[in-house]
C-alpha cells in the first residue's frame, strides 16, 4: 500500500470518529452534565466568575464569586414563607431559587452539529432567568449571572466527555 492510501484511510477514520463523537445523543449527554454542574454551583450560591484572594500564607488563589446578596426585605419575605422554600436553600442564601422551579426546569434545548444549547424551559422560567442574568435596576435586582461555565467547569466537562465517550485518538487508531 502506498503512503497516500494510508493517509487517506487515516483521514477518513478521523472524520468518521469526529462525526460519531459529535452526534446528537452524545452532545445531549454533554449538555445534561453541564446542567448538573451549573445547577449545583448555583444552588451553592456561586457564580461562574472567579475572584483572586490572598491566603493566610500570603499566596494567591482563585475561588468562585458569590452571587449578589439578597435584599433585607426579600430575606424577611423568605423567612415568612419558609414553608414553600426549596429544600436546597435558606432564607438568607442567594441561590437563585425560592421554590426551585427555575433551576429544576433547566434542560437541553438543542443538541446538533457539535453544539449544545441549554436553559430553563417554559416562558416564565426564561423571563426569570434573563432577569437574574442581566439584573433589573427598576426592581432593585442586581445581576446574578449563572447560566455559563467557568474555565474549571469547562475542563471538568472535557474530562467527563473523554471518560464517557472515550478519547478520539484511541478511536481513530483502531
């Protein structure tokens, strides 16, 4: 066999592997895992951006920023209505959840051609999510962006993909 034939077969193998690795089923699974990461982080009251802090040993490390705090009036309202609060929150914690409806409605909206779009389902949840992401100054609601991945979460998603669907190089060599 000639080198040209070998390279052609290898190239075709890579293309087939890439098509298999980015099909809708695998992209949907990747989106579901991204939702798990985003919901977990948001319920803990953290955003996807990071801040640098100085440790007691005078070293600098990064940690996730906290979501903007809740207003005093809203904390009081949540204390009065503790019975309908989500089990994942407390009256003082800003985890973008009162009943848990918006975060529970997160789903994969589209998965095709290697692209995944995720977000809350339902018009009301979309409006609430957009209000939290951009903030509403008229209602004294600060921006609390949540529906993005941090750099560390993106790496975690890459590791999940490799572990779940296998490394592309290993598939190509076969």
